[in-house]
């Protein structure tokens, strides 16, 4: 396992133990980076207008399109580090 993958896994685990809940924009960024790192580019169908949370998540993930898995992992690790 690479050092980056180990750091990413530790950051994911650490994200559940943050002292304060991040604001919604930060939570969306974390979600998007996690999805980009673990799944890759968003190819799912955009949720309908009535699903505002689903649309926000979809938009955040789509904004990461083209970013490599390693890049997304590093940004996730850095963001969690700044919140701890």
C-alpha cells in the first residue's frame, strides 16, 4: 500500500472524529474528493430538481472531473489536516 493511500485511509478514519462539524461547503468538498479518489469521474445521472442534496453532491463531484485519484486523495488528506 502506498504512503498516500495509507494517509488517505487515515484521513477518512479521522474525518469521523473531528472536534467540530465542518460547514456544508466543506462537507461537499470532502464528499467530492472522496468520490473522485475512490470512484473516479462522475458518470451518474444528475438527480432531479426535487433532490436538492443529491444535486449539490452531484455538482460538487462533477466539479472534480479530470482530477486523478492521487490528486484527489492528497487534497482530501490536506483538507482533513486543516480541519483537525
